[in-house]
């Protein structure tokens, strides 16, 4: 990608100091995917950019540059409710870290961008003791689809047969839902009833929720290819009153 880009919708997903007074900022953008920008002077005490380049803050961004590392020209801050509750904040950091560590550079995914915004809005609307897991699972499912690992909860790919209630199944990231006897199973003992509920969109009932968590944890770890997710450690120190830990 060459030349200048103007008024690009974007969110900061990661930032760190760069050289003397700059910030190196990773953005998730609508039309260009994940981009890395140098914000010159943004790490100085007098620059307003340091306060503006915050996670979850919707922005309109201008940048220029012919290499993979672009230079921030200017930005416009857009109004939006912010994540203030602890578990909602940790959940948002998890989404950001997943995008920053897995999403290829300059690979646009507009449907995923829309799903990210919907997830932030849902997390913002949750009460402090509400269950964040359905929001996280929906985003993970959309993220997996964007990365080319979509699958049907109600079909065993190795047999081509529909999932049946009362039977057990397995899961493998390269195959999707498979029969209990299929080779390469990474997750086993998945109840057909729960898989059918997930196919119908039920992420709130106990067994479908646990099943989705088991499957998506394996898939996310597969996509990370050994890269750690530091946001997971935040959840280990913040268990909600329901005792659930995403």
C-alpha cells in the first residue's frame, strides 16, 4: 500500500514507546486491517496524542508512508462509551491482544471490524456481575471465520452427517466438529445436544457455554501458534461473583 490514507476508521489495539518521544501504535482499521504507525512526539509530556491514542477509543486516522511502518499525520477522536468495569475492560484487552498477535498486517476484514465494535458495545452495556463469556465466544467465532477456520457446530466433517442429540463428538482446528472416532481429535466428549444448541445460537446455557469455551480455547491456542496471551492472566485474578472465568 502506497501514499496517504485519510479519515480511516480505526481503534488502537496496542502501543509502546518508540525511540525518544514517539509511540509505535498498532491499529485495527476498517479498510486496511492491522496497521503499525509511528506517532512522532506522542510520548512527550505536552502532546495530546498520548491521551487520544488509547485502546477502545474510536478514531479517524490519517497516515502516510510506503513501507509497512506508516507515519501518523493526524487523527480525530470520535465519541463512544468507554469500558469502565473491570471484567469488561479485561475482556476488551483480550480482544485487542488476539487481534494484535494473530491478525496479519494489512489484511482487511470489514465484518470482523464490525464484530469488534459490536463486542465493545456489548461489553460496555454489561453490568459488573454479568457473564462476559457469550460476548467473548461470539467474537472468537467471528475471528476464527475471518482467519479461515469457520465450521458448523451441527455437522461432523469426517462423515458429512448431521450432529445427533445423545451422541458424543470431537473437535480439531483443521477439521471442525468430527465423529468421536475420527483421528486427530483435540477436544473429545462433546455432547451432541450442546453442539445443536450452539448451532442454534445458544451461548448462555451451561453445557453449550462450557462446550464453546473448550472448543474455542483450543482453536485460539492453535491460531496463536505458541504466542502467549497476557490478558488471560488478568482473568485469573478477577473471578466474577458467578465464579466464571473466561
